[in-house]
C-alpha cells in the first residue's frame, strides 16, 4: 500500500496531525474558516451518511464542486475527492428503494457530472476519483462496464475507488474482487479501499494502492484510554491514540492478526 489515510471527525487535525488524513465534506461544509493542511489529505463526500439519512443526495453536484474547489484553494494539499456515489450496502438500498444497478448507473452519471462542472469552472486538474460500487464480484465488473460504456477509461485515473466493502472484510471476497478487476480492466489498476477496518487492513492492505480507515475510533471507544490521557472518557477523538494506532497498523505484516489492546505511549 502506497498511502494510508487516517480517517477523522476532527477537521482541525489537518493542521496538526502531520500524516495523510481522510476528512468528510459534512465536517467541513459549514465552517467559515478552514484549516491549512500540514500533510496530504483526501475528501470523503459523506455519501453514506447522506443516503442513510435522507434516501437521496440533497447536496447538488454544483454545490459539491463549489465546496471542493474551496477546500482545494483554502486548505491546500488535497490529493483527491470522492464523488457523490451511491453505495450498494443493503441498508442504503433499502433506504433509497432503488436497485443495485440504478445505484451503479447514478454513480457513473454523477462522476461525469462532477467532471463536467469542474472543467467548466477551471482548467486545473479535477480531483474527483471514479468509484466502483456493487454487492459482489460480478457487480463490480458490471460497474466497470458501465464506466466503459459511458466512455470513461478507468486506466486514465491515478486511483479508482472500491466502495461498499465494509461488510465483507473478514472473508476472501475482497481478494476476489480486486483480482477480478485487475484481470479484466488492467493488471496495474490502482485501487483505493474505502473504510477498510483493522482486520481488512491486515489481510488486504498489500493488495490496495491506497486505503482509508476510521476503525481506530471504534477501537478506542470500546477500549481503555491511552496512558496519560486523562481529559476524556475514551480516546475515540484522541490524536495521540489515532497516530499510535496508525503506526501499529503500518508496521503489521500482511495477513498477521492479533486483537488490538490498550495502547501505551
């Protein structure tokens, strides 16, 4: 894995963490002033939350593009931005009432729309990443075909996202999906894993070009505080804990598994 983005609910960490972060548009959108990034970072569109809450996208593509342009200019160091894709987890499909195929179709159409709006406003390179959404291996291949049918060559992009993977990380399914995509689309296809949990990072991190994870916060909410942390009930929003967790994840050998216990300095 070339780059790992640490997920966070705290936008001000962009100024202080000093490591690549993954921050949601929903956490940045209403801020009058924005932090200046001290390290590369990537933007989550907040799609899972928006679709889970409303069953539809209420942020328009034009609004999202305007926001991303602002983040790019004011925060700086933005490496890429997720599109307003439509996830294919059962809970999201139930909320929207739409089919997996319709979610895939909307994902492709939205990516095209964001690209068009971006280049209508600026000649700067678009930060938007195409994302594949599906429920299973064949679905991901079908989603790739939809991009091709729309005239979008996934090999033209520095990263291609693989979404809707958070429920299948303890199985060999991610390996099968990645292998299938690279065998059909391109053996060197650079893939980003969204929301990869601790076990998934251990088992499949070496098969991805990049990944993001907020799993440290979940681990911290259930576990003990770090030694020396006395100002909060748990370390679910603790930068010291997050950085220590990140270092441990990066140092673990592939396929190695051991439960994370309490962290110490």
